[in-house]
C-alpha cells in the first residue's frame, strides 16, 4: 500500500525500529524469558533492576543471556524491503530501545545496517529520547523512520517520511496527519482471536475427558449430580491445562522455532506477543482454580499438583530422557484420579495400572513420532529433549511393550473377583482385549511409517479406525452389564 509515488519517495537515511518492526516480537521479553529458562530464581533480580530504570534493566538482562538472534521471528517482507533499499545504496540504521548488546548482534546477523543506535544502560532510547538522538545526528526532517507503534508518533512528526509496519487503522490515520506515509506493510496474518484460540489448544481439551472415566467405570453416568461434578472437573482441568500449554510455549520459544511445524505456533512465530502469553497463562490458570473451588478439597489439591507437575515438566523434566515420558503418563493418570476425587468415587488399582501403562505407551509414541518427523528434515535429534534418532529402536520397543502390558492388566482385571460385582456377563469383556491389541499394534506400525502426528491424541481424533475401536469397546462394556 503506497501513499506516495515511488519516484517522489525520500532517499534520506532510513532509520529502522526493532521490536514489532524488524522483529515480530519484543527483544526485552525474549531476553527475560531466556533468563528465566537459564535460572528461574534469577527472575527475582528484575525488581531491583526495574527500580534503577528501564535502561539499567535492559542492560543487566542482556549481559546475562545470549539470545539466538538467528531464530528470532523476523518480518520477512520487511527484511526483503530493507535488502532492496540497501542494494540501491541507501544508508540503513537500526534505531531501537533494545539494549545495545542485543541490537548489535541482530545487526550483524542481518547484515543490513551500517550503524546502530540503541539503549546503553543509561538512556532508554524510546519515544522522545529516540527523537532527540535522531535530530542530533540527522537534523529535523533529515531522516525516514520505519516503526509500528503509537510511541513512534513523536519521531514521525520530525521525520521526512514514515514507513509503517502492521499498523492499526487508528495509528495509520494519526501518522498520516503528521507525516508523509511512504509505505505501509499491511498485516497478512490471521486474526488475533484465532491465534489466541490456537495458543490455548482447545482441541487438546479432549484429554481432560479422562475425568469422566471413574464415572463410566463405576456405572454412574445416569447420576446427574455426579455427572455435573465431573463436568466441573473437566472445565477446571481444561482451563488450567490451557494455561500450562501457553506457559510451555513461552518457555519453548527457541526450541519451537527450530522445529519444522511448531515454529508456526502463535508465540514462536510472533503472531502473539509474550506479554499476551503471560497474561493468558495467568488468567486461564486462575479461572480453572476458581471453578475448582466448587468441588471437594482433595480435587482442588490434585489440580494444584497437576499444575505444579506440568510446570515442572515444562521447565525441567521434559529435558530428562525417560523421566519425561513417565511424567507425561503420570499426568494423564492424574486426570483419572482427579475425576474420582471430584465425585468421591474410589479409583480401582486395576484402572490406575491400566491407565499408567497405556499412557506410557502413548508418551513413548509421541517421542518416536517427533524423531520420525525430524528425520524427514535431516535432523538427528529433538531440540530441547534428550532423544536422538539412534534411540528410535529402543523407544519403539519400550512403547509397544507398555501398550501390550496395559492390555495384560485389562485381562487380569477381567479375570478378577472385582468384575463380578459390576458386570453380569464379564466374559463379554474378553473381546475388548483383541480390539485394544489391534489398536496398539496398528498405531505403532503407523508410527514406524511416519504416519502418526507428533501428538498421538491428535492422530486418534482424526483416525476413523480409532473411533471404531472406541465404539466397539463401549458396546462390549454395555453388553457385559
């Protein structure tokens, strides 16, 4: 969208903002998250640093972390535009409120800029401070400024021309009143609401249907008060799980950006900002606990344990080989245990054992699927995990064995005395064993062919035969009653 004829556009030095303009993210927030990943307790240092000023804060954070600037999300169309301008011989200068240490690394990586003006530990180069620096160096109307936010308006008032990156309609109108707008990079991405819905992963809420398992196993589905209690438990777990998903995505930014598909996630790609993610994670988790107050205290405690364990998984446990899959299996099983506590139904040891082995198999499958996927992109390991392509055979054996053991536990349960109290025709349940053996064998074979999504739950949701097996198991349970 051009507002001026290209032949009339200014050829003066082009001063380019960084956060939200060249980058689709904020470098300070990226550095703060990197500091947290490096040492979660060091985040407490932010308070005294902030008290000494924003410039000091940025300097201290920058000195303690090394951002992988090559993996940061850049606006591709802006980078291409700047390369074209540089080839024409135009002088480009990076002018940013980001700390100089980070800004200079980005300038070296892009190879676009002849000079860098940035925050130096004493002066936060933002707004009026940025304007003063530019006027001092280039004079009034002696430069063209590329920016993206209302804070850039004072700079544009004294620029020869403005270039806007993904502005709101209001900002575009305000900028047009004070300066000639030479070029506008319009936002091409999907809407913000769609990105938020993608970030909270509503499709993953199906995992939380596990809280209904005790209700089904205890043959209490027709009990409306208990059904309502399980529904509340589902809502609480879903909101808290979404909060943790957002937190996990924030902590995994660098890892996701190195992944062939996860790099398109809202936070990794810069479609959603880090502050939005922090706010989302807090609100979702708080909402989940607010709903949980309606249920027994033990459910509330288990929900707290779930959030604590998932956070520990996101921060640390997922990087430890084998312990990560055990943690994942435990978190699935914890949902079933929580469902029992929500409606005060005692969970059978048989059910917990079956669940643990089945979910352990699915957790191993998730890791195998990731390795198979990355093998297609010539990557021999999973970023942020401890697994390598050489581990595939071992992981496959462990995962398939866990799946078969879950079916063995089911067979032992069918042959136990506890079944006769719940089923009139328990012998019918034996037919569920070949169905589950078929499903476990088939999903592992498909994983070996690279046909399983890196999340087996998503695969099952899209797989017609998985639905058929599920319906078959449900019908057999009904016939056994």
